[in-house]
């Protein structure tokens, strides 16, 4: 895939859809938002956006708002999973995948540690 990520991985260089997803996640109080550059490490996607909410209801609100705002930008998901329990909602947009976890599920699956050698950007409500 490696066509959407510039050589330098920075907050400014992220694709529009990823920027929208991050902004919406932070607006809905998503916590510990990180972005992993997997363009050199994975054949199935270029970017992971990982965050967690504090309840299934909050996770669903984050998911719904991300999907709504990306749809306004004509960016549609290829698939989505995990809406029933909302412990781990996965939104697949092809070149980027969004993971909205519960805090417990995020700790258990620890995607950040699975991809520990991938370049990483960290966001807080003040670092947009």
C-alpha cells in the first residue's frame, strides 16, 4: 500500500481521513490517541489509529461520530466490527484502520506493543 504515507511521518503529513478521525476522537473524549505508521511493516494497511473510551456507550459515540464526519468527506469504511459489545470497535478504511477500545480490551490486546517498532504519534486533547 505504501502510497499514502510520505517519507516523513508527522502530524502534518497524515492523510485527511486520519486527521478527521483523530480530531473527532479527541472531541468525543477518546483517550490516549496514538497513530502508528505501519507502511513499512504491514501489507494490509498503512496506519493504525488506536484509542480508548471509558464505556461502551462512549465507544459507540466515538465510532458514530468518526463514521459521520468521514462520510461527509466522502471517505467510507470497507468494514466495521465490534459494534455489538463495543469493547473493541474496528473501522477499516483500507489504508488506515481505527481501533476504538475499552480500556480493559486495549490493555489486553496491547496493539501498541505488537507494533512497538513502528513510528508513533501521540495525541492529547491539547496536541491536535
